[in-house]
């Protein structure tokens, strides 16, 4: 089916929905209204494209008239530039949507290779995402923060609430590498450490069915750097989902009940993402996006402090402003990754 045929169908469906709404009742009215509201932005863009195409063609026809040529040429050039831009925007809107894009997300950060230095960088990266979330007016809820020595973390988990959180942060999953001279290094040698980041779309209970009989729940005394409850009560919770061998531990809250609720939220998100990954396997086999698979084992970015640069290896982008990035200014990186993914998806649709 040609792109024009697809656009004609969109406009036809929009008109059908308007007529159906005139006589719809109850639940049917709600479903039709929802479909129409979701279709309206695309309809507006298609109408803008068609209007630009008409204006371009009309101006082109007027170029033959000597008296109108100068005026027509300005209009023709303006619409000639507008049409390809609008075409691309329409094609992007026609691409299949990731159903999880509009969701909130669970962020998990853990040090990998590098000992104390990796733990320190994990804490810094966690704060960078917190600043980014605050800058976008998202709600950043720390679910678990297992503090280590020297101000680092053994692991940190946060729930980031807001519209479109997963769409913005999903490209952050993977291995983040840091190169710098640790504070404890006496000879000035640069050390390389790594941290793993996982960004999971938040799952509702309806998304993932978890049977209580499939869970093993252990309670134990919390350990760590702070809190009066540490080592006094069995408030920490470890949940193992036996069929998938997925393990989630939570000890941030004083209440065992609250820790269990948080652990279940993370467990649900991990299982949901695993299911999504399996379903996406066939698509990934056909086309591996240049922005990567989102796998935690994939090295995606290097933070080189001596040279003041951040390099994203998936798209070859280097920014010489590491201090700003660590303050949560991530939009330049995320925008570039989003555009690269959109370009790859558009190319795949046209193959």
C-alpha cells in the first residue's frame, strides 16, 4: 500500500468516527472518542501536508506567468521545503508505537567492574538521572539505596513517574564506562570502571500474572550505612520468582510490608520487560537498531573525566561537557539517540 493510500484511509476513518459519534451511546461512545482523539494529531499533520502540496503545485503553475513569477517563486520555495519535512513527520507518526513508551519507569543502577570507584560512579549516575527527572518535573521515588563505603552504592532503584518517562530513558539501558583518576590513586593513574543501568517500563498487575505459589519470600535484617532499623528487625525482603529465577531484594523501608510491595513492583517490571524482549526478538533479528538492544551487557557510553568528554558508542556522538551531563543535562544525548532510532525505523519501513 502506498503512503497516499495509507493517508487516505486515515482521513476516511476520521470522518467515519465523527459520524459514528453522533449516534453512539455509553461505552461505545467512550471507545470511539478515544480512537478519534488518538487519530486527531495525525489527521492534522496529514491535512497540513496535503495543504502544503497543493500550495506548492499552485505556486509552481504560476511560475510561467511573468507578472506573478517573483511572488510565486517565494511561495514555491517555501512549500518545496515544507513538504519533505511534513512527509517525514507523517511517516514517523505512522510507525508502530511502543505500547510502553508513555509509561513511568523503574531505574536500576549497579556497580560492575571497578570496586569502590564503580560504586562511587553508580551513585553519581543515579543522582544525574534524579536531576534529569526533576528538570522534567517527573516524580523520582527512591525505592532502594544500598549505600556502600566512601559514598558509593552497591545498588540503587528508583521509580520515575510521569508521562513518557520510558520513551525518554529506554536508551539508557546498558553498560556505562567511566575513566578517571580515583581519589585514592596516589600515582595519578587513570582507572576504568563500569556500571550497569536498566530502565524498565512500569508494569500493572494486569500486564503480568504472578502466582503466589511461584514466589519464595525470605525476610532478613537490613544492613547498610544508615537507619535506626538496620540490623534490629527482619524488615528486608527478598522475593524469588521461581519459574524465571528472577530475584528482587528490598530493604529501604522500615516496614516489611512496604519493602515487599516495592519488591513486587520491581519484580513485575522485570518480568514484563523480559516478556516484551521475547516478543521483540523476531523484529530484532530482522533489524538491529543502531541505538542498540538495551541489553545490560552492552557497553553503550564512556565518561572520560580527564578529557571532559562523554561518548555514546552506538551513534558515535561525543560531547565535551561531562560536567553538564553529570548535572543531569541529558537531552542532547537522548534526542540524538531518539532521532537515530526513528531514522532506522523509517528506513526499515521503506525497505
